[in-house]
C-alpha cells in the first residue's frame, strides 16, 4: 500500500527523514523547488499537512535532514549543513509542524561549521544530538543532551568525544546499542578531503555515552584521538578503507563484528570481518575477489562496492549482504566459527521487486529509500519512503537537462505472521 506525499527534487540524492509516532507520522524532505519541507498526518488519515521551512537545498548530497521527537511530543529537526552554521528547528507546540521555529543555537559554542547531524537517545531515554564541528581532515565530534524541563541543550561531554587534533577527523558509525547493553562506536580516521586518505578502523564502547572504554574495559580519556584509540585494524592511508562502508553487527553470542573493506596483498578490494573475541580482535578475510575499487577525491562519490553488517537470523545462522560491480548484489551465509562464506543464500524480499526499478524514463535515475526512525506501533507493520534521483555528482552542479521532480511515496509493508 502506498500514499503520495509530494513531488521532490531529483537532480541529486540527499537523505530525507521519516518519523512515525502513533497516532501521528512526520516526513521531512526537500520539495520540487528544493525547499526544506515537513509533512504530517494522522495515521488514520491520508491527508498530509505541509509546512515549508526557510532553507533551500543546493547541490551538496551531504545536506540531509534528520528529525526526532522529545518526551513532551515536540519535534526537533536539523539539516542542510556541510561545514555550515547550525540549522536547527523545534516546534513550540507538541506535534504541530506549523509551529516549527528556527532556534539559532543549542549551546552557542562550536556551531559555525556543522556537518553530519544525528539524534539518538541515551540509556535513560533522553534526547541526544551529535554532529561534526570542522571539516574533512580537521574536525571533532560534539555531543549535546536535551534538558526537557528547561527546553535547552547542554553539553553531554565537556570534551569532544572524537578529535583529530587538527590533523584528521573521525567518521563514526553509531553509537548503536548492542545486545550486551553497551553503546558501540566504530570509526575510521581521514587526513584530508581526499577519501583515499581514510585509515585505521577503531572502536570504543560505553554504558551511558559519557564514560567510554576499550573492548577490554580500559577507561578512555576524552577526547579520543589516534594516540589513545583502540585500533581494530591499522589500515594505512591509501589502504582501501573508506568512510560510509564500515558496519557493526553481532553474532549468536552477542560478540561485536566490525565489517569493512581494504586492499589485500595483491591490491584487490576485499571485505573483512573483525570479531571481538576473548583474546582481542580476530580479523577474517571474507571475500576472495580480483577487482580493485580505486577511489579518490572529495565530495559525495558513487560507491562501487558496499558491505552490509553481519546479521543473525532467527534460525541462528549468520548472513552478510554485499554489492559488487562484478558479482552483483548477493548475500553470504557465514560459518560462525570462521566467518568464512559457506555459500550464498536468498533471503525473503523485504519489498516487491518492481519497486527497485525506476519509474522515470530519464537516463541514470536511481531508487532511494528511507527507513522509519520511529515505530508503527503495530506488530509486523513498517513504513518506508521511496523516491527517485540521479546519482551523486561529487556535490557539484550538473550541466545539461535535468529530470523532472519524482513523487515521494510512503509505503506500508506488512510481515505475514508465521
């Protein structure tokens, strides 16, 4: 089942946001005229209420929008930033998108060059906001926590969590809460805007997002730097690791598995899985390919190879998906003892196959999906957004004809009861 939301910009990809909080649902996106827009509806209605915010998208694929709901029901929205001053909106009335107001600052410090905004919740359910201050090759990771009674943001940490000390910056994945109750964080460092300078896969964990430690429980002083970080795999610059292709998974014993790719001794790109075991990190080469993805340069780039996290299926087996220009999009079944592939498997499709094909006849169009950061509140029911755009263009304007707007649609998927 689908429901049209609105026509949207399709000249390049940029992330949208979907937040379901019964009895309401909210979508944040850039409309056909590139205006930042929020749509809202009641779940029992097909009528969307629209509200435009005073922000316009340029050509930067980093400038996604993200949204969260605090415990009072007020909406928080951030986006359209790539080394830009903080862009942050909050509703004055719970759940009412028309009451979005731009808030000029959160704490007033280190908010002049923001990128990668992300809302999450701590172990107590408090709203937390994190972003990078600085730029690629020179940045720090900041964390704020929302004071609901004061309706104000305060620093969660009195120091940046991750700091490149002016020489590099971290590209984190997470923090994500695992089956052991820890928040797990992994990242790679990058020396310059050139994506080829990514290096050193690193890891840290925390119970409360305030006190951080290594995988062995050794406390980490803040900020975490290249000097005191726990290095999972010391991949050097130019070694084939890239931000955006590191993943966190867990096996049947709840052990952390870090997935990434790098060049092997012959110079080919391979997927590796590093698992936290009693003796430390054990690194397993999972693929045996002969192809090299030789990436370099700045801006948003198309990914030739992608790797998914190691996932535990209900039957207790481990699987991992990947996409490769020579081998297609497939899913391995992994031997849990060795993390070696034992063959390929076909998992039940999460969406009808025809939805993977672009409707637009314009050459180069690709399908985009956005998952729900909230919950439907109904067992077996999930929502996703679908729209179509051209691929990334390293954040530069495109020349020549452009596709017309595509329709942003909300899809409802239902899982059949076993």
